[in-house]
C-alpha cells in the first residue's frame, strides 16, 4: 500500500504515494518540497488510473489490458460529470499511447464522450488546475478547451515516459529532453547561452497546441521562458535538453533556414500547432547569448527577450556531429 505523500521526503524510482484520494507514481527522483504536491508537479509524479494499483502508464502491455476492459463500462448508465473535474473523479478509461498522439478533432464523437465521462482528460485538466498556463484557455469554446487539454496531456505523458526511461536506463543518444519542475535544472543540462554571467539552458514546453523552444535559468521566476505570438511566456513545468556538447555542434546560419544548405542535421526542438518542426538556435542579443527557435517558415530565428519575441537574422543552429 502506498504511503501518504509528505514534504521534505526523498522519493526514488519505483515509489508510489497517495494524495487527496489518488495514487501517484514517481517520474524522477527528488526531495519533496511543501509546494511540490503531486497534482502540482506533473514533471515529478504521474497519477495512476483507478482500478489497478499497479497500473504503469509506461508499460504498453498494461495499457492494452486496460483497453480491453473499457468495453465493460456502461457509459450510458453513468451520471454525467464535468469532464475537467480532476479533484472529484478518477481516470477510468484506458488510453493507448498511440491514441493519445491523435488530434482531438480526428477522434469520433462517441469516443470523445467516453473520454469525457471516463476521466480521459483529467491529466491535462489537473495540470491546468494546478497552475499550468493554458494560453487564453478561458476564451475558448468547450471543444477548443478539450482539444487544448488533450494536446497538453499528450505532451505531458510523452515527456513523463521519456524522463522515466532516462532515469531508469540512462541516455540513448547525444541529447535528450527531460521534464523539469521549477528551477530544478539537471546537472547535464546543455548550456545554450548566457546573460549577465549566468548560464541559459535550452528549454521547451507545450502552449496552445504547439511545443515552443526557449530558455531556462535559475534567474527566471518560474524557471523557463519561450516566445509565442509576440509575447514572452513563462512556465514552471517544462522540458530541458540534457546531453554532451562534444557530440553536438553549433552551425552558422543567416536569414531563412534552408535545411538542405545547413551542412548538418539539426537537433529536434519542438513544433508549431500545424506540425511545422522547430529547431534550436542561439544568438547574440543585448550583450548576452540567448537560445531560441527557428523553422523553415520563419524569416529568421526568434528568441524571447524583454517580455516579447525578437526576430534575428544571424544565429547558430544546434546540430548533431
């Protein structure tokens, strides 16, 4: 039986805890802090769906077993609950990792209803409820909110899976994205620049259907910043790039990015909502060196600085050796 979650406790891989009636499985080792409750830290804890105490979000066999059981649910007899009521209901519907990668608008109406009633959107809803910034979420329709939460949930689950694998098995390549909470920056974080003598690291996080690339620092209030639609957006839950720069290199570039003329294979960064890949850059700006993003659709590269996005023409793209 899991112990109740407590602050000031060292938690390690394999640990499970109970908090406010739900069971959580650890994502990465850490010492808990008073404000790092499991619902507020999806970078550290994953909530286990109801019905199987030993359910493992990262075990494909278990996911398939739960998928087979979902037909047993009698949705039409169940009293309808708010789809985002993450405090009073648990996830009772199984979601394959492949299904989670689907676009919300490509899912059938019948399946959407099953996900609504069965708590299939609660991971994303809980993240928003715990303070994750959803870009202009309150201005959106119910369908748009659900699409937003579904995509956020997909990013979180993928990042949790990748981070747990890294801590269990170690790195599998020269660069890996790890889920991070606050200013808990890993020792092997890749330095993407510096400002006033302090290092800036390469970060990314989900926003408005996209995964935007930016920067992280102990100096930033929440931990990470990215540029999006002209603004500079902060987040306390984000991914940070770790690895070994000896297996990577910065390639000079000017103006619009042409992958065929780059002379190297760029490291995967993020993506726009339409699927356009975003790559990692660094550039000199206002006396510092800042990491940011570039795509083949931009007129140059973009960083965030001074509360808004800044377009630059001279930059370096992070590539594999």
